[in-house]
């Protein structure tokens, strides 16, 4: 009986470890996707800035204002 409990405990610990590893992998993948998206946004901003010949500060401030206006606070 003790051996069975020990095996179940080890299986449970391995299961927890696997869940932790999977969670870390998912978070890393999310960070990579967010980084790729951020790079695409920056490249778009650069292109827009060059096309409009507008300083980055003005473009960024306009985008921030639009995001703030369109976002809804979450509670």
C-alpha cells in the first residue's frame, strides 16, 4: 500500500511539473508572438512616419490617444 501511494505521489509530482513546463512554454510562445507583433507595429509606424514626414512623437501620441479613446476599462 505504501508503495502504491508513493508511485501515485511521484506521478502527481511529474504531472504538476509537466503542467508547469507547459505553462512556461505557452507564456514564452505568447511573448514571442507579442514581440513579433510589436516589431510589425514598429515597422508600420516607421513606414507611416516616412510617408507622412511626421515626427515619431506626434504619430505615437495620436496612436496612444486613439487607443485610450477606443479601449474600455476592464473591471
